[in-house]
C-alpha cells in the first residue's frame, strides 16, 4: 500500500505507523464549545472527514496519539475503498 501523503510503500500496519509518526500534522484535533473532534482531508480526493470525540478537553493531551491512530486508520480504509 502507498502512503497517501508521500512516496512510501509498505504493508498496511507499517504504513499506519508511518502515518502516525511522520504525518501527524495531517490530522487536526479541535474543540467547538465543550465538544472535541478530529478532522482531516484525503490528499487523493480532497474528501473532508470530521469525527466527534468522546474525550473531554481536559483529557486531550494524553490521547492525541491515539486519536491520530484512529484517524489514520479511517483514512487507510477510505483509501482502500475509494482509491484501490
């Protein structure tokens, strides 16, 4: 599988780790009022993805890596389903 952000080709699990480690800025974690969310855009088709989070703002710092892991997992499913 090829990284949607660069030229790296790797197995899905290795690619997932690469995305989390090398492309963390592709996932935005934000807050609207009391609600937290993450969002990102597929670099292949510009489809925007935004998901609410169940974490409280006070807990965010300890979970940023895990949130990015989930976000990139969704991106990889999207890439597999929509872009072969």
